[in-house]
């Protein structure tokens, strides 16, 4: 998987600990190597992780290598972004978007 700089990768094996058990809200990008819009989001996610790291964790999950989590949250399109807070999904967004719009959509969960 092409990982965005400063963004951790999570898998089926550690999703519970890394995302559901996180003290901070977590933005998960469900992504895939074969998805061009996912690759476009790399710099946006890196910038978001750098700027908002004290109040938001940003991670990526490869849908091809982590099918259990992908299916559990009914993710069908890439990229899908989900925000988890206190172990629960609180926001879901589908499709690439500019950083400004992503920040606007996250403002009520940060």
C-alpha cells in the first residue's frame, strides 16, 4: 500500500487497539493501491496528520489486505473516510476531496 507520510497503517489485526481503543478521534481512510483518487489523498492526509495530530489521529486501512474490517463497516467505494470517536463511527464520507473541505466536514467531530 502507498502510505501517506506521517500516517499510520492499520489492519484487521490491530484495528481494535489502534482505532476503536484510541483516546483521540481517528480518521480512517479505507484505501487501495489500485485507486487513483486514494493516491491523490496522500498529501492531504499527510498535511492533516501534521496539522491536527494533537486532536485527531489519521490512519489508512488497505481494503485488499484487511477485508474483515472493510466488510464490517460496509465500505464499498474507495476512498471512504470514517471518523471514529470512543470506539464508534460518527461520520462517513466517500470520495476524494480537497483539504479545506475535509477540514470543514471534520470540524464538528474535532
